[in-house]
C-alpha cells in the first residue's frame, strides 16, 4: 500500500511539471510585442574631405596648453562635487554586479539550534519513546532536549539564463555609469574652459575701458582749453564730461562680471570664492586651434554619451530576456546535512545521529501571469525607448559637430571684418580730434566716433571669445576631454 502511494505522488509531481511547462509555453506564445532594431548609420563625412584626423581624440592636456587652465581643470577633476557624486554612483553600480552574481550561485548557511520537548505519555509518540532504550541502561527521558548543527544549501538552477542575463544587464549599466562619468568629465572641462576664456575676454574689455577713459579725459582737457579760448561752449564741456562718466561706469559692470565668472569657476573646481590665477597675455593674440573633425563614424567611439546610450540599449535587451524567462518554470534545489540528537555526546555516533536532505522542485507561475505579462511588455517598451534614445544621441552628436564647424568658419570671417572696422574707427578717433582742434568738426562727431570705436573693440573681443568657445564646443562635440 505504501509503495502504491509513493507511485501516485511521483505521478502527480510528474504531471504537475508537464502542465507547468505547457502553460508556460502557451503564455509565451500568446505574447504580442513590437520590436525595433537600432540604426547606427551616419553620413560618411561632414564636409568635402574624409580626413580621419580627429581633434576629439587628443587628451585634454594636449588640447589646452595654458598652464593656468590646466591647473584649474586638474583641481576640478579632484574636487568637483557633482563629479564625486557620480563616482559614488559608479561604485554603487559595481556593487550591484556582485549582488546579481550572488543570485545565481548557491547560497550556503550554517544552522545551530537547541530546544526541548515533552509529549504526552498516552500518545503514539509518547508510548514509542517510553519503549525506546537508546542510552544503555537508561530509558529515554520524558523531557527530550533537541540539539542540532548542520549546513544547508539553496540553489536556483539558472536553466533559462534568467539570473545570468540579469547580472549581465547590471554589468552593462555599470559600464553605462562609467561612460556617464566620462561624459560629465567632458562637460566639466568644457564649462571651465569656456568660463576661463570669458574671464580673459572680460579682462581685455576692462583694459579697453580704462584706455578709453584716458583718451576721453585727454579729449576733455582739450575741450576745456577750447572753451577758455571761446571756441566752444559750456555745453561741449558737459557732453565730454558725461561721456567720461558713462565710460567710467562701464568698468564697474565689467568688474562685477569678472567676480561672477571667477566664482563660477571656483564653484566648478569645488572651492570657496577667491581670485582665479590666469594668463596675463594679451587676449587679442590668442587664436583658436586648427580643428580636425575626422569622420562622423568616429563619434560612435569618441562620444561617451553615445556609448552610454548604447550600453543602456544592450541592458534593456537583456531585461526583455529576463522578463520572458519569468514565464518558464524555475528549478530549485535544496539540500541539508548535519547532526541531530537529544544529547550532544551522540553527535560522534554516526550515522545514527546524522541527518541529510535533498529536494528538487520545478515551479511554474499559474496565477500571477498578468503581472508577469505587464513586466514583459514594459521591458519591451523600455527597450524600444532605448533604441530611440541611442539613435537620438547619434543624431545630436552629428548636428552639434556640424553646427560648430559652421560657426567656426563664420566667426573667422566676422572677426576679420570686425578687426578692419576697429582699425578704421581707431584712425577716425585721431582724425576727429584733429578736425575738432582745427574747428573743422564739432564735438558731437568726436564723441560719437569715440563711442563707436569703444563698442567695436568690445564686439571684437566678444567675437574672439566666441571663437575660443566654439573651439571648446567642437572639442566637446567630437567627444574630447574624457581621456586621461
């Protein structure tokens, strides 16, 4: 009879596994999802040439040679708070890999326990214990202690690679955080460099204002002498004084911008406000580097934001596989081995006090299938999102490079013309003063000429700053800055 029951139990388990597998296969077959493959093709060139030389592959210390700027960048790479926060995120992602790895390895633990039990004498167990003489010469005590020491093991056999794919997805996300950190380094270097060149431009503008104040003061003295000679009226003197006051007020606005720009740099390098040491060379003698844009396909390797999007896409594909594997039965193996007795001295008497177990079960989901389908559909939708994000990052990178290449060319043409305008207006200032002294020009012509000359010099400095920033932006767009 006992043999028949065991056969029935075995038959029930077998049919249960068959039904579970059939239901899982049916559920997966009924899943309807929309798939999308990524498109990583890019144009073959930016302009007419296909030169593979790429300025974005230069290390930042080779690209930015100003020692003061290098010092600022070095400090920022150590002290910038946002970068250090991101580094902790990289560390967290790395720890998550170990957690995922531990899920598909067997878990082993040690159990040590003790207790006591007294059963009724007139029960089947009590009657059996009373008639059992385990210890020679002594009956089994009524209150039975229970001592146990052993090891247990639990292991989900990863037959569908569900756990391994989950671990591989986390590896991709860890690598994605590394690329995210690299992209932050690129942006940080770009922001510091732009602010540094803006600071140099403001220094140059402040210098121009002071020079113009000196010129206007000299012109004011001439006008005062002309008034004493009754060649001009008090109105001319007041107009020149007003122009001096106007130009003098400009320097305080520039000084405020210098403080704000210095503090922006101080924030990026992670320190409290202090003067920023910078180059004292004439900003007008600073020219952007001759940039090499390479070919568009190099963006896939150089741009860390594109690499990050690609890794996120790979992780999302693995997430779909993990979600699909949830429909399949899971095979769990549980085992235990140890010693158990009512007296610890019996532990040495093996095999009588030895115990062990080995259980394997195949479990398939039956009730919570809607939740599994939702998880699967969401994973597939996120994978399609990742495809679009990857393609968008490629398109963004290409357009950024194309825009900066065009901007550099147009700024060069604009700077050359503005430089000629400044030369002409500088000569006009001298001419207007000479004509005014000989009464061939009125004081308004002198004032307007001086104002136009100062504005043109300001515009020329700003164009120079835009040139330097366009160079920095192109270096960033090409994916430069993150290589150590």
